[in-house]
C-alpha cells in the first residue's frame, strides 16, 4: 500500500505522521514545491520510527512526481492556507491552478489511484478534479465532512460534559462557515438523542460553534489548523487502504442524490478499497432539506468562479 501526500505543510506532514503511526502503509511519499521541505520532513518523521513503532517508509520529493508512481491513494493538500478573516472561498483563484496541475501530474504516474482533496475551497476543488481528470466518480473524494463531524462531536462532548467517545454525530453540506449542516436531530450519546440532555438553545450554540470551527482556530493560530485535518484525512486513507467500508460524511459528486446534481458536497458515504463505494441517502426533515439546498446553492456560486 503506497500513499502520496502532495503538500508537505502542516496538514500534509500531520497526515503523514498519523498514517505512519497507524502502520498500514508500506510507503508514504511527501511531495512539495519548496526545495528540501518534503525531504526534510520525511527524514524527521523517519527518525521517529523506532520511537513510535512503525515500519512504513517515508520519502520526500521536491516536485518529482515519478516517485509517486503506483500510489493507491493520493492526498492533495497543496495551496495557500487561510489567514485570519479570510473565507475558504477567497482562496479559489490561487488554489484552483495548483490543484489542477497537481492532480494531472499525479494521474500520469498513478492512473488508477483514489484522490482525496483537502485544499480549500474543498467542495469546489473536488469538483474541479472531477471535471479535469476524467477519473470515475468513485475515485475522487473531498475531505470536509469527516473534519467537520469531528469538530461537531468535540463541541457536543463539551456541552454534555462527557468523554468524546460517548458521542456520535454528523455534519453534511458544504465545507464552509455558512454551508455546514450539523445534524443535531440525529446526534446521540450512547444511542440516546442528545436532545434528551441539552436544550434547543444549547444545541443551536453547538451547531454555530461547529460551523465556525475552522475560523475560530485560524483566528487563534494565525493560520489554518492542522492536527484535526491531518487526523481526519488519515482516517479516510485508512478506510480505503484497509477496505474498512467505513461511513464518513465526505464531498462526493452528486447525480440526483438528495435532489442535487452537478456539484460536490458533503454527504454520508461508504469508503473502501475502490474509493467512494456508496452514497448513503438518509431521510431529512423539511428544515434540513432546505439547509442542504441553500448550502448547495452557495457551493454552486463558488463553482461558477472556476475556469476549466
């Protein structure tokens, strides 16, 4: 099992570290445009192998995509990160060109790979990869919902004053501060609806805190977060690499599902060795349907800014 991560910045390096520690990949390739960065981080990570007990081989490359040949899964984190006050959508002009070039280079050397897109605005970048690569629908996945759902569960555990492992919940919709749809109605604490423990006002606050989770961290850190994004994408890579058939909310190309077409947006999906193996359609309330439709309209407006 060979995994390539393009972009050896904070998110990419964190993703590589988590994959290595889980010890399911034979080789992890880090690629970056900046001279020496990928090689340096790969070496630094390899020097933790005996300490963290993994045998994965980690190599770095400065823009040499031949080293990525035969990758089973590739992760694209390339692009500029958000700065305080920036929306994910404001990154589109720069990041679209980067993602288009990177995905083309990857497919030259790994034509049957599964691509996971992390670069923002993530739903639009995922759509761009679909439109420009010609890969099957199942082979291109956007990482957003997995991260947003992790942040949702953190906020729920905080409100419930319980361990995070007690909590389950999901966020669908666009990966943006206004587009996320936290499904508070379906969230549970050990199978009991969280509404049995929390008031409607408190659940609304949890939902709003979840939606601005990335912006909150950007304001505190001065740049985008990296630990949780790296962990989220590594969990998706593992689900594919190990054929786990796990369900994650992730950005998928819709062709009529949820009444939506010709866009990528966060929905529950089963991930396995073939990539995105099934989109799971769940029953939504009228209010939730309205929110997902509004979110989709926002994603389509951003997509309209693309030039193929």
